[in-house]
């Protein structure tokens, strides 16, 4: 068993968790991050690394992976301990500290906990196609990590929400042909983007609507054809190089549900002024928390990271008085 001592344990290595390392570091507070994925970045890295984001201040547009790379650079001066491929399984409250145990047999002693778990442990909702796992990560993908592999290829995209529509529009710039499959005439995505997608029908997008997925034919993980069927069970063969099903995510707070915290609709309730949960010394920031007027935006999570860092200061450093300073005055606190 590996034992680690820190001031604040951050559960979740998404953008908000990463930024909280910086905010804590600026206050001289050590941190350690735990995440169940095998890389930092949360959904930004795992599901849409090349998707553009337009509401990060000072960046008219930045893709998700670049945002994570920049956040990683920003937190580097504070040398956080990063524990990946594991989740927190057990917490023992010792009155003035916590003893935390992870699934990889790490024992972490910490004064406070920040929960920055987004929507919890997540994974793609997979279509009910027999043996689809044989094609996964070869010709079936649930996220786009490298757009270049689709250059001049034929792609079948299934789904009716924002992810399916957004990626169909984006990949139409690269692909030779896109088949857009949905079981209903009406799409759930933003109307403006639906109109944009329909305008591409004159270019390289073909709508396969209303059709449902039936089966996949292929060999060695490579698709030869995707079989779909209409409402009368009439089948249609689609020759494609890749299949991208976007049916949303299944997510779960996992062990967090057993931490005896106040939860509302699978989200942690916090005091907006401090981001403190119903339990002392445990804070929640980002999409995992809620309060009256909450906006589920990355930039809101960044603000909550700063609020929680200042709120926990007296717990971590009870002997010190916190004097607020702007970063332009204090620079980067590397101590």
C-alpha cells in the first residue's frame, strides 16, 4: 500500500479539477488528484478532444484537448500527485482530516476533499448490435480523438442529439461521404445546427431517416457494411469505413453516492458561497454540484474552484490569516 499525504484531495481530473490545483497552489495548498480514466482531461480528453469550445475567456475558439494541455501547463509549478486508473472507494472521517483509500490500494491522508467529478464515472451508451465490441477502436468509435483518420473516408454517424449533428457537420469537412442515421424524422439538436447539417445534403451528407441499427458485417475489426432497417423491418445496407454512434453517456456518481452527502437528482447540493457540501471539509465544484441559479459551464466550474480554494484555506492553514491578492501582484506561488 502506497501512503500519500496532501492538503486537498481532488476527485476528478477534468478541466475544473485541474484548474483547482492552480487555485490551491496559489494559496500554498498542496493537492493530489484521483481519476478513474487513464489520462487527465475527463470528458474533454475521453470524448471530444477535437471539439471546439467557444466560451473560454480570451480564446475565441479552442479545442478541448488544447484546453487540457494548457491547464496541465498551468498546474505544473505546483507538482500535484496525479493518480489515474483508480477511484476513491472508502473515506474515513478522522474529525480534522480524512483517510482515503483508492481501488489501486493507495492510502491518502488529506485535510479536505474537492469533488470535481463532472457527471461522475461515465461511458458511452452503446447501440444494441451483436458483437459490436469486435469493431470498437478500429472502425467503431464513440468519440473523435483524431479527425485526420477520417480524411476522404466514408462515415456512418448515428444519433439525433447535438454530438451526432455537431460531428457530422465537422467531419463533413474531412470525409468523402457521411451517412447520417436516426430513427425519427425530428432531431433533438440545436435547430440552427440541424439546418446547417441539412444544407450539407447537397454536398456529401446523406440522411438515412427513419432507420434503426440492425447489424454490422466485417472482418478483423474493420467494417464492410452497416445494416439498418426501417419501421417496417425493410433492411438497407450501408457501405462505410467507420461507424460513429452518438447515443449520449451513461453516468453514475459511483462510490460518491455512499459518502452520506446531500444529493439532488444525482448531483451534490452545495452552499454557493463556499461550494461546501453537506459535510464539513468536503467541497464540490463543476458539473457535479448544484445550487440555485447554477450554470453548467466550464467557466462556472473555474470560478467555483477559486471559491472552494479560498473557503478551505483556514481548514488547511488554521494558524494563518488569508490576505487576498491578485495574481498580477503575487505572481505564481511555487512554494
